[in-house]
C-alpha cells in the first residue's frame, strides 16, 4: 500500500520520521545510493581522524592522504544528499497528483 505523507505522517507523525523512512527505502532500492552509503562508511572506518573531525567536531591535524579522503567523503556526502533531495521532491509530486 502506498504511503501518503499527509495521511501517514503529517497527521500522526513528523517529517523527520517520513525522511528517515525515505532514506531506509533508498538504501534498499537505490543501488547508487547504497554504494555511496557504503563508501562513506568505508572512508570513516579507515580514517578515524576524519570521523573525529566531522562527527565530534574536534580539531586535529590530518595527513595529505586524510585530506584527500576528506575531500572524497564530502563529494560522496553531496551525491547522497542530491539523491535524497530528488527522492523527497518526487514523493512530494506524488502527493500532489
């Protein structure tokens, strides 16, 4: 059964839960999005200082290799965000129809 934002989320729940459901669906159904999620986790697991900078907001010096991977990670995050925005936009169009 197709989920409706207005019926299933706006009345009983909140947008954050709707967004979370969309992300879970993307991970299951969108191979490119799933690839970016795995790539992001791989970089963060291989470079713990990058994780420390981004997640803990702790300043520390990075090697050139870490800086290059930070740049790659930011690109991966942007690509994920672009897919998320497109999916939310499409869901909104479906609501309108």
